[in-house]
């Protein structure tokens, strides 16, 4: 496994955690009026910022790993693909409006924007691998790629996000809210498992060592469900720590399983050449810039406290 692939998988898992909070958190705030919903509403703008920032690293790695496929799919979708940018901008401002006005209704604008972005990533993911159809797609001037696998992919991913949201939200939630989040997390896992059966039926399959990862994913989900049952029975007990550990393991195993069918079409590795110098320089400059930001934040904190 190349270092780019490992970093791609790790950073994609981080992106998925934040995205889960944003998508399911927006739905939760729309659906409920309680103290937890208010807390989530106020955290959503920050979490979207974190989700987008955490998306940059896997975006860079996926271009290294699947250069030709990624750029071709981008070009084929063209303006249709670029529509994710205004959708994110509208979603971002809607989250801020919800927080500033202390109202829920802007989330009715934000949520469809985020679902559109999620759909678009799945569409692009499938188009990247549909190379036999690229020429006909281009010749027909199509801008929307239709594949039988897109809906079941979302049927796996969106409910699984419920468990990610529940895990992050539960840490700062009151005991009664933790009980409700436990139910949401388990329901999400069950519906997502149904989605996985559908996805398999339309052709998603893994083999070889990826089967071991699939086994690890299933085992982690079973432990996670048991841990959520424990949280429901004893919301302040150690169940949440176990659910978080098992859920994180399930997320890591899931990103590996998701990637498995694409491993056969990875770009051949290129020698780094003189590129290492630019990389090392960027690493040092990036480290210094981050250190400077952290120092500035800490010193301004001291001034205001
Ligand atoms: C609220 C906004 C977003 C949502 C809801 C979202 C959702 C998703 C989903 C559902 C997937 C998995 C698609 C699949 O496997 O079928 C995905 C993958 C991905 N996302 Fe995001 N995403 C968001 C924003 C972003 C942004 C802004 C970036 C980049 C800066 C990004 C980078 C990525 C990358 C690189 C992948 C992997 C693509 C691949 O491997 O084919 N995402 N995202």
C-alpha cells in the first residue's frame, strides 16, 4: 500500500466524520426543538468549515491516485460538477443565518444543498470508473451521469452518517439526549446495512484481503450497536467511549472496503524525482504557518480573558 493511499484513506475518514455531523445534524435540528438541537444548530457552521477543510486532503490524494479518471469525470460533468460550489456557499450562509437568527427554517435550505453535494460526489465516483461509457457520454453532451449504483451508495452512506453524528453529538449531550442519540445511531446502522445489501445486489463486491476488512467492519458495527444499547441503559457510563472506539474502527474499515474495487485501476506510481524538495519546503512552511496561527490564537485568548 502506497503512502498516498494510506493518507487518502485516513483523511477521507476524517472528512466523513465532519460531513456526518453536518448532514445529519442539519436534519436533526430541522426535526427537533430541544436543547441539543440548539447546541447542534450553533455548532453547524464550524463543523461545515471543518468538513470542507478536511475534504481538501483526500481531494489532493484522489488526484494522485486516480489522475486520469478524476480529471476526465470532472471534465465530462463540467458545469454540472461545479454546481457543488454555489450549493456549498448557499448551505454555508444558511447555517450562519440559522445560528444568528436562532431559527430552524434556514436549515430547510441548507440540507438539500448538502444532500446535493453528497449525491454529486457519489455520481463523480461512479463516473470515474465508467470508462467504457465516457465517449458516448461526451458525444451525447450529457451532464448528469445516471448509474444503478448511485442510489444504493447513498442508501449506505447517509444512514451510516447518523451514527457518526450521534457519536460526536453525544459527548456534550445531556443524559436524556444521549438515550435518543443511541436509538438514532442504531437505526442508522440497521438502515445502512439494508443499503449495503441493495448495493451488493447491483454489483458492488469485494474479494481477497478486502474481505478481512469487511469482516472487521461487520465486527466493529456489532460492538458499536451493543455499546449504544449500553449507552441507552446507562447514559453516563463507559458505553459512549466504547461506541466511539468501535464506530471509529468501523469508519476506517468502511473507507478501505469502499476503496477496494478501485484498487485494480490505480494509476501506476511515479518516481518522486526532485519533487521531494518542494514537498519538504512546503511541509516546513506549512508547519511554521500553523504554529504561528496557534500562537496568535493563544496570545489573543490571554488578552481577552
Ligand atoms: C457538505 C458538504 C459535503 C458533503 C455532504 C460531502 C459528502 C461526501 C460523500 C457522501 C462522499 C462519498 C461519495 C461516495 O463514496 O459515493 C464524499 C467523498 C469525497 N469528498 Fe466530500 N462532501 C462534502 C464536501 C466536500 C468538499 C468541499 C470536498 C473537497 C474540498 C470534499 C472532498 C471529498 C473527496 C475527495 C471524496 C472522495 C471522492 C472519491 O474517492 O471518489 N467533499 N463526500
